[in-house]
C-alpha cells in the first residue's frame, strides 16, 4: 500500500519543483540519522545501501582500491557522501575531499565521524571550476551539476555555492607525492581542468579517474558531450594516455573519440576513464 501511494503521489510532486525539493530534503534528513553500518571494506557507512553492502560500482571500486594502495594522496572531487574517501582513509592515505552540496556534505561528515577519521581528512565545501568566486549549481544529491539542464535538472532547482580552482586550493602541495584524483562532477570536467593546468602538467603526473558522460545526461538537444574531445585532448597534449576504467581496461585513442563526435555513436560503452602518464600504465594497472 505504501509503495502504491508513493507511485501515485510522486508524479504530482515532481511537477512542483519547490515541493519536490522539500520532500527530498525531509526524506534525506530522516535517512541521515540512521546508524552507520559496517561494510565488507572494513569501515562503517550510512547513506547508500549498495555502498554499505559492497555492491556499488564493483569494477570501479576494485580499480580504486588497487590504485589507492600505490599512491600517497587521494583527492576526491565531487566526493558526494564519501564512499571513495572512506576507501582511501581505510588504507591510511592522505585524503582531500571537495563537495559543494550541503546534504551530501552532511552524509560525508557523518561517515567520517563514524570511523573516527575527523583528523585524517581535509574537506572543502565548494565546487571546483575555472574561476574563483560564486557559481550556480543545478539539482541536488548525486546528480547536481554546474551545467544547466544536466540530467533533466529543473532550472528552478538552483543553488549558489562557493567555487575555486584546483590550482588555487592546492598550489604546489603534494607535487613530489603520488597523487590520485577521483573526479565525478556531472559534466563539468573540462571547467575543472581549465583551473588545474599546473597540477595536470606536474613532472610527477597524478593519476586521474574521471567520470565523463558520452551521451548520458546531456542537456536537451545535445546527443554527444560537446566537451568530449577537448577533455581527452587536454590530457593527451600533456603526456597522458587514456584507458577505460572497466573490466576490459583498454586504451582509448584519439581517432575513436573523433569518430564518436562525428558520428554521434558511442563505441566506448563506459563513462569511467583513467588518465595515466604515458608508459606508466603497468605500474598502476597490472602490478
């Protein structure tokens, strides 16, 4: 009966953006009070059942666990509720998290405290872009984006958040450390990278795991991500190779990306990619 009632009411609520926002906020505020549960990864967690059960993005999780073990610092951009932060902290790594959405941040902090890691992480409540100041972010929760119209987020569901650039926040910190950047920022990857040139170009190049949607979640009228080639090219021009972050873990070449853009047909079948300094793939993917 309860599920049937929800199915009947949900379409009505979703037509009223402000009411929908209020309902989601109340629902999530109630869920955040639940007791964090032990996970198979050895830490406590609240906020997502598949994360608690160890079933969340299993291929990506395995890749993250493997690479984290080989680096010194993990920087999670779009940290959401802290799943990958907790994986890195459980391996006793230095962790920096960026998360601009207040609700996500509340979950993240609760998960950090549940494991007594309050002094083991730096948390920045801001978006990362190509400028310093204040910026609009659309939607909430997992799908919030700096891009208007992303994933069908209503334009009325907009929030002002502080923003900065990665170069400004990190500067020369960790330049002699092996750094692993985990990026999930819903279409704003190129904006962030344009504010991170000094870090991308470091002599000791970081490893990047980045979610880049090819055709999913694009604003209305857009078939293929208009920043797709520019995002990959930024890395290629600076001595990186691109790899799919899936069980196939294959190299991605420029010709394939150009063909996708020209044909409007996605041949990659994934939205998770690794960018690793050319010639270093064996150190991180196969050792």
